[in-house]
């Protein structure tokens, strides 16, 4: 399944579905800012299975906003 995305304020929104938290894709930088962690820590979370990216488009790694928010409720 190919998902079309468009960049809007460093967030990515799927054109296939309605805009909900599940549709919004966030870059590594935005996720790190939201969680108040470094990119290295985010990479460690990825390797340890704490937070896995949902999409990789070219060299860009993207995370679902709903997954990131769920992590904040569990950990923080």
C-alpha cells in the first residue's frame, strides 16, 4: 500500500484517510522535541523496541503521532 503524504509544518498528513491522530506522521526531530529527548535517545528507544517508526520514506523515518502520545501516557 502506497501512502501519499504532504509536508505541513514538519508533520505529515495522509491524504488517504481523515485527519485523526493515527493519520499524522511525525519526523524524528518533532518526536524528540515532543518527548523532550535527544535524537540519540530516540534511536535507542527504536533499537530497544520502546518506540518503533511506522514508515520510512526514502531516508526519512516517520512515527505515528498516536504511538508517540501513547508512549507519553505510559512512560511519562
